């Protein structure tokens, strides 16, 4: 862990045990903090992710980086069978307390505990940034998806309007950590959050990486002016 004057946070080298420990530390108030920091937009982003996956009754969908399972619960609404996986035991324990009927498993995005072609669809929301090897994670997602199955990556991205982008980056680096100190159980984790968002590839760059790792027909849709982007793709046959 790297240290700051305020405490500990995971550094941007994204060692799995450090990232897991960081999320263990924010698990207790994670859902509330996300809603406050996103001004309530997190709910609409989850709905958009579910819609982009095109799920139907009986579809099997994997939610990687599921955290407390709030996204997994959303994915099950059309009658799909949704299972969540996360590296943080603290997040999973918090999810089990609040959503006892949602299937949540411990697992690493780089070594998913499922056989090849197990799912009709896979998704990862606000977690691909935290994986130590992005391309390997995308290949692992392809491995567990049937040919022709769907992928949706919901992730923070680059606002398309230059003026809004300037304001947004200022919020990330100054206001977000300050707000987090009032609501989060480990505010320094949100300093990491801001830094990791700023370092993340923009929409075309991420699309290129998805297309190089077992996926085709890659497209994206901006949400909230590009604060978040949904990248969609289909598993190659």
C-alpha cells in the first residue's frame, strides 16, 4: 500500500490484494457513497447496462466486480439468472447482508471460477480499471462467454465536451475526495478512484483493446456526457 498523510490507499499498480483490501475498507457504506458522489446517476447507469445486455428470461449473465451485488440484482430483473463475482470479501459480506438471495461468489477477474462458454452475457461495471491486466481480463471474460454472447463494459470515461471535461476533472481531483470524507468509510480510497479515472483510456482506445481480445462488433454509447461509457461487443464464434 502507498501512504498519504490521511491514511492508506491502493496505488495505481493495482496489486490484487491491495485493491481487495481497499474495497474491504469502503464496503460498509459503498452503495450510499456511490449514490452521493454520482448525484444519483449510478441508478440510471445500472439500468442502461441491463438494457444494453438485452437480457431475457433464462439468460445466464455474469457480473464481474459485482461488489455488494446491487448491479447483479438489477441484471436479474428481466428473469435472467445473474451471478456476481468480486475479489473483495468485505464487499461480498456486505452484499450478503443486504441482498441474501443474490448469488455472489469470491473470484478474480483474471481467473474466473467457471467453465468455458458458461454464460450468455457478461458485464463488468466500474471494475475493469482496477484489474492489474486489462487485456487478460477481457480475454477471460470472452472465455466464459458462449460464441455470439454479449459483453457490456460500464466504466468511467472521457467527457466529450471540452468545457465540461475541464469542470469534471476539477471535480474528480478536488471536490470528489472532499465529499467522500463526509460520507465514505475510507475516504482515501476515493483519491485512488479519481486518479484511476483520469489515467483510464478514452472511448476509442478502450474499444480497440476490446476488439483485440476475442470480441467483435465493438461499439460504445456515452452516458452523462461521457462521464461513463457503455462499451458493447459480441463474442467471436
